[in-house]
C-alpha cells in the first residue's frame, strides 16, 4: 500500500531492451551502494518487471547503432527477469522535485548501459550485483519516457568472470571462457523504481556480538544519510519477531544492549528488525525516511580446526548450487527458489555455497529467515586458463601475467568484492566470504594477485572469515595462497576426473591428500565440491561412471574419508541440480549432470542416500537443527 499523499511516478509505456555484444565505451556511473528497495510510509516502490521489447544491435559498436534513440519494435519481446538466451529459438540472439526517483536494477549480466530517451544516463560493470540511477532530474513525474538497457555479455581477460573472444578466418566471433557453466546474460533480476524524500538513509551496517554464553548480546549499528546528518533527527528501534520494541536509540551510530537474546542458529532462525527513521530536525516528528533491516544475532569464529557459530562447532551439509533453470537461464524465479530450499530441507542440507557468483537478494533473505548457512562467493570463477571443463589441458598457459589476468583484472575483481560485501554484509546467514573459485593458485603470480584482495576483504568486513575454493591440481605442495585464508574449501574429484571408475584407489588418494592439508595448516576443511556426472535412469549392477549407483557409491566413499578426518567441518556435494554449460565441451551432454537432482529437480538415487546420511543417521557433531530448517 502506498501512502496516498505520494503521487505515483508513471514509468512509460515503452520499455525496451537492447541486447548482446560489444559495448565499446566504459560503462559506469551507476551507483552500486544501493539498499534493496522497500515500500513503507516514507518510500514508494514500483516494479518494472514484465515484458520488455528486445533487439540485437546491428553493429557491435553501439554508438553506430544508437538503438536507444528509436522505439524498439515489439517484434521480439523478453520477460524481465530472465536470461534472454533460452527464450528464443534463434541462435543469434511523485510528486515534485522534492522527492528523488531512483531506478534500480537488481542485476544485469554482465554489463549494462542505461538510456532514458536519447540520453546515456549510467552504466554498471558486473553481472550479479545491483546498481541504481537517480533519474529525478531526467524525467518528470507522470511523464512518459523511453527506457533502453544495453546488455553486454562479452568476457575478456579484464572481466570477472574472465574469458576471451576468438575471431576466426570468416570473421565470426566466438566467446570462450574457462568456467563450466553457460554464459547466460540479460536482465536476470528485477527492475524497479523507488522514491525517497529529500533526506534518506543510504546505508546501514549492523554487526552483532554474543555475550554471557549466549544469554545477552550487543548490536552495533551505523547508518549514513545522503545529506548532512544535522538535517534530520534519527530514531533507531529494534523489534523482536512478535513486533515488540526491545531497544532504541536516537543516534545514527551506536550500540544496543540486550540482556536476554534469541540467537540466530543454523536451522532455528530468529530475526529482529532494526528500523532506522529520519525525522524532521525541528518541530513536529515528520517522518522523512524509514528503512528496516533484519538482524540475526549470531557469532562466527574459526578456532584451530573448528568452525564455530555462537561458540559451538558446526558441521555443514549441503551443496554448491547454481542459479539455473530451463528457459529462464539465470533469471530469478521465486518458484524455483522456494522449491530448491524445500528440497534442501527434505534432504537434510543446512547450508550451500553461492557458486559461482552472488545470488539474488531474495535468496539471501530466505536463507536468513529459515536459518540456512551460506558461503557467499564473488563471480571470480575461471581464473584458470589451463583448466577446461574440470580437466587440465596439455599445454600450460600462464593465468596471471600482463597479457592475461593482470592488475586491471584484479581491480575489477576488487570491485566485485566491494559490491558483494556491501550488499550482503547484514545477512546473518552469510558466515564465510569466498573470494574466488578454482583459481590457478599453483602459479607463481597467484600470491601477488590475491594477497591485496584478501586484505581488502578483511578491511571491508573484519567480522567474517575468508575462504576460496581450491582446485584439484593446486595440491598442498603446489598451492601458494592457502595460508592467506581462514577456512580451506577444497574441490576434489577423486573417483571422477582422477581414479575414474576406481573408488578403492580414490579413497586412498582422497584420504592421503586431506591428511596433508590437515597436517600442513591445521585449519577447518570444507569439502566444497565432490561428485560425479550421472545420467538419471542409468542403472548398473557393478557401479560404473554415469550410473546412479556410481554417484551414490562415490559420495559414500567420500563420506567415509571425511568421517576419518578431524578437520573436515563440512561437505557440499557438487551439485545440487543439473545445470547448463557451454556448448564447446564434449564432456557435457546438454549440461553438467553432477546434480543430485536433475535440472528439473527430480531426485537421483544419490539424493535418497544423502538424505539417509544427513537426516536419519545425523552426521557428526553440530549439523544444526536441520529438521527445523526451511
Ligand atoms: C561494537 O562496538 C564496540 C564499541 O565500538 C566495539 O568494541 C565492538 O568490537 C563492536 N562489535 C562488533 C561485533 O562490531
Ligand atoms: C601490478 O601490481 C603490483 C602491486 O600490486 C605491482 O608491483 C606491479 O608492478 C603491477 N604490475 C604492473 C604491470 O603494473
Ligand atoms: C529442532 O527443531 C524442532 C522444531 O523447531 C524442535 O521440535 C526440535 O526439538 C529441535 N531439535 C533439537 C535437537 O534442537
């Protein structure tokens, strides 16, 4: 419900999307320090999701085409949010000036330029984090205008994730990349208009500290406003789940003490709400702005080889996932999202990793609400030129060099870290930041590349531990960066890419390597990937690769090993579900089939075996109250 005193901004009849390829100039100017839009007594929110007109540019040089200066005809249309790739069967494809009207994109993959009428108003680089554009001075309330978004799906050595464009003799351009999932692009998440008053809250950071053995807590908060803080008076109120006020303050920065607290626990979420209001500086308490964040009070700590939440060791069960579904690609889909969480609850998963990019904010909110633990990952996947579809090639190519992944790439990577931590810092579910997946951490250049990034992340968030997912061939002897991190996430494919079809040797190899990591670092180990491609419905008496029996037995072999290694504090099977991959790979038949569920979320035999281990047998200490999850 919108307050009737606020007239509605009417966004246009013509919403157009221009798609694909080649933005020559640099896209920036979009403000990424954006809070997720809310509708309340002081803010208005209008969704721009729906059917948009769509076109491919006639030239790779967007300036030549200037498609945003014309009305794009409705001959091709796309749904927003959705990746555009699988939609077509065509391969080539308020009141007054006192309020601020802001256009917000939850995600445009990988790069966006936004045009209003004939004007280039802003852009954003990075496909999985939000940005906004203040359009107050560009369009008048009630005015009809044309909104055009140019989307660039090109990956180079200076993008995150990286890739390269090959041009063959005929001049045909082909996008290559090192990561093993399809390069979906488009307006993958919601688009909205929201409005705020002249003075508004533009950021909130909340940190919590558990005290007195979990009986009490300190909640630190720090809010900033767009204007001189003296132009308003803050009122900060903390509510419990029943809506009772439990603490309050009248400063933008401060702390709230709770002598009795409901902790946020894995499987048993409890969320307070912190409301920050801005009232007029003088006279009556006129409400200028209001914004609320959910607060889960919990602590996270790495001590020796243990991973502790609220002082108790936890054992993570779950998956590496993907945002991927038929037709929609990486488009946000609430039906798939909730179904996936329900399947995770069914199978006994208490956690997942946002492999290999930040997921929609709705996913993070849901995880907070239902006590699911999240390892939150930036889109830095494929920093590994020698690796293709999970196997290494014969000729080693240097990943970190001036001509490939270089300092400029590192700056783009740093920005993905800034944007992820800014967006997700207040989510109780996030207990670990993952700064990259399967980089060539065995290469000499890896250390110089990653050291400043880890430093940056620690500066941005001193409250959470850091990790990265280590690739199979960066063994304890070969890897050069593990000591920079707090938790060792290991992606290992014993029994699949090595010891294929030979689980007895795989068991020996896996145990030997895990012991080496344990002895060398004494830090907690999370098995962030292990698994086998499996064609649903293939059954064999003797377990052979691709059969459902083999997947089940490979997981069981891995679990026997994990249970013998004290430092293993979590197991995330690769993958939750089948997902689409690049068409260049002959290792993949219509996508990666390591899912324990098929791409349309049907369980394979391994799903039932996992359910037995995770729910009925109840693995190890500290798995959390998974029965209460979701
Ligand atoms: C909360 O603020 C106090 C005082 O500034 C500080 O000592 C403490 O470390 C902060 N705690 C967290 C979790 O940020
Ligand atoms: C890359 O950055 C490092 C320090 O962060 C610096 O030592 C090195 O000279 C830079 N390389 C180039 C080619 O600029
Ligand atoms: C787990 O949560 C359920 C539902 O809230 C509760 O009934 C059960 O007692 C809890 N179990 C444990 C071991 O805490």
